[in-house]
């Protein structure tokens, strides 16, 4: 089942784009001692989406960036959890009352950020995964090129599937999840055009039990690799893989080895934590400005890692070829289902052996 959605292209300011190119080395160079900044009077408050902390994915990844800002920048970090979408405006309002930087975690908070940021023009807001519905000078939006990272995950899935069937398990059908889905499908098509990709949406980011049920159904339909893009619902993909021998998960956003290291082939990394930390650093050093951060493979906003060394070297060599081509601008990864319809996958290389969905030695 594939549902349609429209993607609005991001707006990127020139100064932000230039600053972003140096984002990762800049963050890495920050001293690790809180006393180096002594910014106890600066408060950073993170407002979660409805999945909340403990999703072992998107919100927990953002919290990792907040924890680093507390440890290394010396700011005071706070978290307000949302249990339903009606909480977004009051939670953001509370955060604005107490904070110098308000971090809204997730696409679904865009309207609420637009409303609250207008009421608090002297506060600064970081909106992750969306831009405000109206332009705000005090709002910085972190938009990710999920399709670029997911494309690399699709290459791994296409080259390693034994059954010739792989799947995407989505949460809500929103633009960031669509970009994951489309990029993954394009990557599979580039290296294994005969491989079938099934896409299922659960409609929720917060139901691990439903994730188990849906993942088991996909595995029982001979899909041997699943990319879950479903927050806490995606926890169920790991639990299901433990029940079906020879099945695997490609983790989205962050390493989820704690859920099943043997079941995790690789990780499509998303730098949510880096974006949060960088915004906090901008508040500390006085360089915060509104606009859009455009985060992809070229500036390490997205990437692919193999924490458990489950992917053979010859497959990773193909992944590297495509990564380099994307960064060099040799081709554009489709970011929407409409773009995918006309996408012609480039053929850049093939593994020296015939890999299968079995961990590397």
C-alpha cells in the first residue's frame, strides 16, 4: 500500500548553507568541559512529538543532542513530552516561557511552532523535520535529505536480499517518511531492478505491538529485509525478525543494536542530534539566525554506517561509489513518489561476489 503526499522544497539561506558545510568539524572541535562556556543561564527545552522519550529512535536521538549540549556547552536542558497533538501549542508555550531555545521535535509540530514563535519573537526555535508554515526570523528549520541516506540503505537491501523481496514499514505518511521510502526504493532499483519493494504504513509512530504484527506479515510474505521508518512502532520489526530466521532490519535514524544486533544489517543515520547541538551552540555564541538547514550526505546530515559489520566489503564498495556520485552532484536521488516515477537509476558498479542477507564474516 502506497499513499500519496506532496513535498515542499526547502528554502535555504546562503549564510546558513555556507555555515552548514563546516557544521560537523565545528561541532567536533568544541571543548568537552562545561566550564569552558559556563552558560548555566541559557535554557534549552525540547518538546517531543507524541511518541515521546523511550521510542529508541527519533525523540531519543534528539535527546542525545540535548544531553551533549548540557555536558559540553554547559546549558540547562529540559524536556516536555507530548502525549497527543493537542499538547503541542501548550507545551511549546511553556517551553518558550522558560527557555532561550525551544526545540520542536518532528514534522507534526510545524503549525504549532508557527503560532507560538509569533507570540514569542524574542525566543529562538529549532524545528526539526519541517519549516514553519509562515516565515519566522526566530525559527531555524532542520530539513534532512532522508532520500539520500535511504538510497544507500536500498543498495544494501537490493544486493543482500536472498528472496528478491524487501519492504519499508512506515509510521505516518508525512514528507520525511516519504523521502525515506522513495530513496530506499530508488536505491534498490539502482542495483537490483528485479527486486520487489513492498511499502506498508501503520499510521502511527507509537505502537510497537502493531509493528510486530505488520513486520511478521511482511516477513511471512518473503520480505527478508525491512526498513522501518516508524519511531517506536519500528521496534516491532526487530522483535519480529527474532522470530523469523533469515530476516533482517535496516535501522532508520540511529543505531538500534540494543534491539537486536544480529538482526540489524546497517543504519541509515540522520543527524537530528547534531542539528540540535549546533543550534544550542549558536545560541551560546550568539550566531543563531532563522532559516533552513539543508542536511544530506554532503555535510554528514545523513549517512550509512554498519555498527555490527554485517555488510560484506564488496557491497560497501558499491555503496561508497554511489555516495561519492551523489555528493559530487552526478545525479539527484528522487525525493517524492512523483520524482521516483521518472527516475532512471544510474549503474555505477556491482559487487565482486554475489552477496546474500547473511552477516559478513
